[in-house]
C-alpha cells in the first residue's frame, strides 16, 4: 500500500468516525426532543380524554339472562323484511305518517315480525348489551361485534310498527316502538367506526320521528309523557359520537406505542432505532391533530369555528361532513323533543300551555332557546335555524319537511 493510499484510508476512517459520532449525537438529540414531544402530547391527551394505557382484561361475559344482546341477536335472526314491502315503506318515509301507503302491506310486514319485536321488548330492561354473545346457530351473524346491516333492517320494521300505532291512535304502542328504536341505537354507542355512528344517528332520528308524530297525532296521557321524557333524556348526538371517536383515538395511540416499543415487522433493530425519533414525532403530531378534532367535534355548532387542519379534513370528507350534520340535527331535534314533551306534560298537569318558555335547553344550532308560541289549542316550537334541515338532509331528497319545526295542534 502506497503512503498516499494509506494516508487517504486513515483520513477516511477518521472522517467516518467523526461522521458516525455526529450522526449518533444528532440521533440522540432528535430522540430526546421527539420523546419529550410525544410525552407532552400523551400527557395532554390523557388530561383531556382519560388514561390511554391498555386496560385490564375484558370483563367476563355476563349471564345470558342479563345480556340484552342475546335476545337482540335472536330478534335479528328471526327478522325478515320482504322486498315486496320496501316500496310501501319508502312511501311511508316520504310522507312521514300523513297517509299510510298500502297499510295492509305494512301491517303484514309488522305481523310477520311480531316475534322479533317481542324479543326486542324482552331486551329492553336487561342491564348489559355485550355483542360478544353467541349468535343463534345458522344465523350467519358476525362474531364479537353488532350485526349492523341486520340491525338497520330490524329498525326499519320497528319504525313502521310505531307509525302504524300512531295512525291507529295507540300512543302506548307508539312509545313501545320508540323504546325499541332507542335500544337499537344504544347498542351501537360504543362502536368507534364512523359507519356504525351513522346508523346509530339514523336510528335516533327514527325515534324522534315517532316522538314528533305521537305528540302531533295522538293524545298520550301524563304517564306516557313521563316515560317518553325519560327515554329522551339519556340521548345524545355528538356526545356519543365523540365518545366513540375517543375510543378509536385511544386504540390508535396504543397501536403506535406498541410499534414504538417493539418495532415494525421486517425492520431491523438498528433501523428501528434510527427511525424511532421520526415515528415519535409523527405520533405526537397525530395526537395533537386528533385531540384538536375531538375538541372541535364536541363544540356546539353555533360556537364551532372552521379553523384547524384536522377539523377541515374531517368536515371536508363526505362521511365526516354527513356525520357532523346528522349529529347536530339530532341534537337540535332532541332539544325540540324534550321541550315539546315538557310543554305537553305542563298542559296535562295545568290544563293549558304556558305563554312563554320559562326554562328550556339551548338549541345547539343557535345557542338560544327554541322559538315558541301558543297557537290555538296547541303550540309551535321551532329552531332559530330551520334552514339547517335542508343541509343536513341533502343526501335524502325524498326526506321529510319540518324536522326543526314542531306544530302540535292540541
């Protein structure tokens, strides 16, 4: 080896050593900064949304006799919605109870599914809904999670049963349908996927349709009004949506923390060590982004700004925009429903409606109480932003009118 080559080799080794020290130092500095940033983001997330670590083992299954999912799975398995009844159901949806379309077809559909509805009634007072319960043999229901598609079909039949009861002036049977509809909605509350939340909100909307028509077209007694008020009190649009998103958020964090700890499959230990600051920084950014989104989703629409990258991205997606509009519409309708039931209870007790609203929940669309006036023997109750209905129902051109305006004639 010539002196020149030897000198070049020695200088090359020195340069490589210096470069290696610099890389290690830069990696160490980046690791400290990324770790600090990730820990700060974790602390903020835990402060806002609760502990993020994996909980203890899932609780054991409750006995079948205490699990509402057992009769609900049976109801789904025994339910059938014939194609021949769909046209009549769609016409009924478009009219929202004004005139029953093909009542004999609808009555036959409900009668054929009386057993499924009875199983829902049996599930109403059971304390737990745990979808880990085994499905009936041969029912082809997915294990572990709710059979969402089948629940939609069952909810449709139940909604029809409620509309038939209202048309026949049977408020007690209408209330039974409302309770079943809300049971189906509650069974999806803790499901973090957005599609399940869309279905849940649609089920609540169906229950609110029934509540509105019950007040408009029948004369429920004071006890039925008390029961209806209790059913409506525990409902929420955005709150349950936010809780489901929190569940998804925590699962995402746990998944990334596991990757951070154990590395990804196929990546060497050295490669994982070098890339760890980048993955930690990415996780911190994702947590900050999602934290801002959860806060934004939980803000009433009248106070919700359009600022924030995560909010704009979520609201800009078709499913995200639809979900937010549906949740806001449900919450606005809940305010009207609770207030309308309260007014009806006051009339049942005092003999007349009050001249003004002394106390009422605030409309999430306006931040103010609903608009109210006594009209003849009844009352008119409206949201201050009735035009929002057209935006929230734009994907349903056949949809009803007056969801944010309740005119009760008696």
